C-alpha cells in the first residue's frame, strides 16, 4: 500500500521513496507526494529522480487496479512516452526522489478549492465534476438558471475574505448521522478505515469571517486559505440536461 503523503500536506513537493513494483501500470512506490486521478481531480505530473541522477518524467498518476479492474491501495506513476530504456533500469528496492510539477499542482489546488466555494454559492447536489490545471467544472442537479456574473462576484468575495481551509476527518458514524454532508451524487466518500477525510472552509462558530463556508468529505488537494485561489471567473454556464446546470471556471 502506497503511503499517500499528500493527504496530510498538499504543499509537500517532493519525497524520497522506494520502488515496490514496475509494471505496465507504471512505477509504484512505498510513499509518494503525487496525487492520483480521482474525485474529479486530475492526477499529478512531475519527475522521479533515479539513483544515478537521471529523471524519469511522469505524465500522470493513477490508482493501481487488480486483475479484475478494481482499484487497489497502490499508486502508479505513469511515465511519459519514449522512456522505456530508462524505465527498464528501475527495479524493486531502488530509492528515488519523487517531485511533483508544483506549478501545475498548485493550479489544481486553487481550482479544487474554488469548486468548494461554488458549492456555497449554489447549494445544490453535484452530479459531475472535473478539475484540471486549465479549468474546472461542476454539474449541479437543478433546473433554475444561474447568473455568470453573480457567481464570479460571489467567488471573488469569498476569495477576498481569506477564509482558512482545514483538513480534518470524521468517523463513518458521524457521516451516517449527517448524510447531507455528502454533496456529490456520483462519488461517495471512501470507507474502510473508520475515518473519512473532510475539508472545511471557514469556521463553524458563526458571525462575520468566522462563518462556515463549506464542509464536506473530500480527498483532493487544496490551498490553505481562500485568498491563495486568486482571480477565478465563471467562463461558461451550460444547460447540460433538463435537470443539470454546468458551471465552468477559469483563471482571470
């Protein structure tokens, strides 16, 4: 099982790790700072520095799958094309240094946190999500129209308010007692460990800047404060179906 260092600290940019497996899925390490595709967020890219100092370029990161196609608890670092000779030099037990493409990761963190702000401005269930380094979108289960300018202004207000973003967790029982915390219709929080990772924006003591803006289970990477998101605008609002409104975000 790969130790997912990014879950506790999204700002870790590199780590040392040991190769546990190299196969058609990619390079598996015992620990990593690379976030794998999941929850709507794209997988990380970056490099693995090999024992001889050469760099293996990683184009994507994915959860490994077993023989039945089911995800496992291992994470595969997917090499960019054209590196087979370099990949062939790696073997289990080798020590490498994993480094994420920080500029790309930080854009993902900013966009992912911005989608949580959208959940505050549009208090509806979400039935689709995509977060890339270039744009992000949420599909809301609703029929009412949405105003692009009003949402852009709302995001700007929440960004400027500089709300703290806190990573924590709740028990399975706490989630069962508060099912409304789950805002996604398509992705359910992973269970099995007894605790479920959460993201809270703002506080829960009420009043002014102390208000809670968003609180929900989430396994993605986020910035530590909404002010770090920067200028994000709503670039498009689409009617995807009779009951779905898509909101697309971009950097200004």
